[in-house]
C-alpha cells in the first residue's frame, strides 16, 4: 500500500472530531422529559443527570433519586406523594411511571 501524504493528519483530525463530539455530548448530557400524563392519574418522567462540574454522567440511581424527588414535588402540590409503579434504569438514566397517592 503506497504512502499517502496527509493520511496521518486525516486520522488525527477524525480522532479530534470524535473526541470533541464525545466530550460535548457528555457535558450536555442532562435531560428531563418533564412530567407527562400517560393515562388518567398515571404519569411518566425520564431523567438523565450530569454533575454540576460538567463531568460525565452520574449513575442511574442519582437519576432515579432526582426523578422521584420531582414526582414527589409534583404530587405534593395536592397534598399527596408519588408512588413509583414502574421503573426502567439505564446506565445513567431513569424512566419512572408513577401515581399520586395520599400520604
């Protein structure tokens, strides 16, 4: 295979682009779907957390704690608390379904 001038620079450029994309994706990795009513009295919330310092994602347990706290706050407006009926935890995400019940 003949040597191509600039091939090494092309590889370096591709690696830099990939690294930049990975770091940018990580730094802006927080996500909150907002509470969505999926059925009368049944709600869904998806959260992906990141650290305040912009370091990459925290664990799914941190995301779950944040989701449950937001659900409790939502239900607390009517003097109730959230009861998680279903959860799906990914590496850094938490998807919860919940209902509001009397505390």
